């Protein structure tokens, strides 16, 4: 993916000239004639680096620098300065600029600065993600992946977890919404306090209210003693309301009151119970659509949806499949006492290409089944569940009888590379070879032009 660079300069010739040079250098470019426009572009998102002149009418480059480094400390800023304002540039470095360059601009030097700044930012981001993954797993969560989507989720979790904000986690069934809820609690200041989970769809409507808010003795048939509800049990901690879209309007009203007033009464009781609970909710439904149908309260939706974390389906983050599959394989090989260490190339290719309608949950079940059925050290296509294994029929590579091994290898590499859209890392991973080996094979078989 191209990095996006913002150029803020009131001199049109410099602004557009730098923009054209950076486009030729392979970057996406956003141009701003002043500091205000530059700040709006940064706030709109998707800017990876800022180049700004220091002296501009209106909001100066110095003020833009302060705003950017204050709100987005990981976003590198390179300042442009005339020969007579080097002192200003030094001051800008103290404020947080990555570096400065004098006019007229040495384009080769600027290109080098940009590459270094972006590499440094990427390294810092990866280190931050790694620390978050290690900390998340250490504290009992198992969010796994390296796709851009998972990276965004890690970043959201990192920002939101320390706060008290309610969070609504959305996504299809089986994508791992509960794991995100685990991470939000485990990385929060409430980590040592209770984390109570309620699967709203699993409870009958008549029981849900009592389950959430508790009841007094004798409040209904079978209520032989006072019982604390899940809100009360989660006091000072977090409450996870899974499948929140399944609850009825009466319970929605009571949940809204708890979110607004932090108090409620048990079923059949008069005493008010006060609680401090961080609510995390999840749903596979489109709640805006449910609001339009009259099934879900709009005011409750906005109370729950202070922060939204959407978990995309597995078919949209295929880079996570090999990592997840390997993690599940280690887990189930250990549980079942089996010496299974990996997947053969064909099984890996099928796991990658299969659409996984059941998402991570289906992949987990698939790997568990394959480990149980395996008889060797590698999972083969025959070990995979029938529904997944049959998908191989849709992705057959045909090799003519009598072909040499070299010819067969050439076809396999070419077709796999094409199926992966030219992604060499992914192709090497599926084929079970190193990237260096793949490059050598591409050169040997004259496939560089197809890569």
C-alpha cells in the first residue's frame, strides 16, 4: 500500500512541484495551501507523513506542527525553511519535528529523509503492536493475526481499553468478538476486577431481566432466595453483553437506565442498587436496521456505541489464516498428545483459499478435527473435514501426464502465484518454501514477468 504524504505550503509552485516529485517516487500525495487545510487533512486520516513550510498565512507551519505532534505523536513531520530561518527550524525540532530541510529543496535528500521517517514510524508501530500482542496474550486473551484489519483492532483496543467508554463490537458470527471483549477488559484498569459475560440470545426473555438485574425472594414462582444479577456481580469491573440485538424492549429500557444513572432495582425489589460497570456489547445484527424496524431503541444504541470496533470476516483478512491455523494446531496437538507439526502445501493452500463462512470458529473446529484425524506429522487434505477438503476440487492445478518434475514445479508455482495475486510472500508460505528459494525458482523458470 502506498504511503500518503501531506504537503502544506502556501507557495503553489513549491507545493505542486514537491507533489509531482513524490508521486513519481511512488507516494500518494495530499496538497494543502495553509495550516488549516493541512490540519483538516490530517484529521481526516490516512496521512503517513507531513511536510510543512514554517511560515504561512493564517495557521503557521509551527502551529500545525504543534497540533499534529500533540494529537498524533507517531506521525512524522518534516519542516521546510528558508536559509534565514534555521533557528526556527531548530525550534521546530524541539517541538517534535522529525527533521528539517532548507529551500531550495534538495530532492534527493528529501527522498532519503522521507524513507527514513516512514521506516522509523513503521518500526515503532510494529513494536507497539508486538508489545500489545504480548501483553494481551499474557493477560489471557488470544487475538491473533497480522492483517491490516487486526492491526487496526489492536490499535483501537490499545486506545480504548484504559477508558470507561462503552464499546459496541460488531461483526458476523464466529469472527472473534468475545476475544476483543476479553482484550478490552484485560488491558483496562479493571483487569483484576470481575469480568462477567451474558449471552443474551441463550436466555429466555422471561429469565433475562432476572439474570441481568437479580431478584428478591418470592418475586416470582421459584424465587426462593435473593439473587444478585450480572450487573451487580460485575460491580467495579466489566460486563459483556453478547448478542445485545436479541433483547426485548423492556430489558433495553432498564439497561439504558443503568448506563445513564448507574443504578437499578432487582426484580420484585424496592431498594436501589448502585453500580460502577464498564459495559461492552456485541452483536452480529445491523442495529441501525433494527432501529428502523422498531426492534431496538435508538437511545440505547448511542449509549452502547460510544466506540465501535468492527471485526471483519475471516475471508477479508486472509493473511491471518496461516497464523490462526498454526496457533490452533499447536493447541490441539498438545491437548490430544499428537506429534503434528504443520500442514502440507496442498492443505495450506486449501485453508487459505476456503471462504470460511463460519469465520474463526469454523477454522478452529476444522483444525481440531484435522488434528484428531491425522496419522502423520503433517495435516493433509484427507485430514480436513469433507466440506473444507472438497473445496480443493474448485482449485485444481492440472499437469499433463509425462511432464518432467521441473515442468510440474513451474506450473505449480505459476498457478499458485496467480491465485495469490502475485503476492510472493503468501505464495512462498503456501508452497512451504522460503522467499529466497521462490525468487530463485521464478528466475530459473522465467516467471519474473508474471510476479
